[in-house]
C-alpha cells in the first residue's frame, strides 16, 4: 500500500497534468447553471426572503441574478436541489 505521501504526490501530479491539458484519470463534474432569478420567482419569493431562506447573502444573490457571478460548489448543489424539489428542501429547512 502506498504511503499517504505517495498518494498525495500522485494526486497532485495528476492535477498538474490535467491543468496542462493532458488526459488523466481525473473526473470533472460540470453542471448547467441554475437560473436563480427564475427559480426565485417560481417560488414567489423576494430577493430578501430567498436569500434569508437559503443562507445566501443578498449581495451574492443579486450578483447571481445579474450574471456578474455564478454559483459554484455547494451553492450550485443547493440551487439544483431546490430547483428539482423545492418543497422537500423547504420542509428540511423549516
């Protein structure tokens, strides 16, 4: 079994190769952006209520709606879940 060092070194080398455009074993997950403004309107929420409900700063929400920035990471996952099953997510948050 490889040492933790060897595993980390291998992973970093793979990341460098991937960043340089080389084919590696890396798996990249990409999702379509959620239309945050349309989702908010579908839920019939103001920007203030939507931001407070889902723990998003109002400024960040406004940037997303204007297209200045795009949600990434956990925010993207949360928004996709809300988009797919809003009542379930709202029930969990209550």
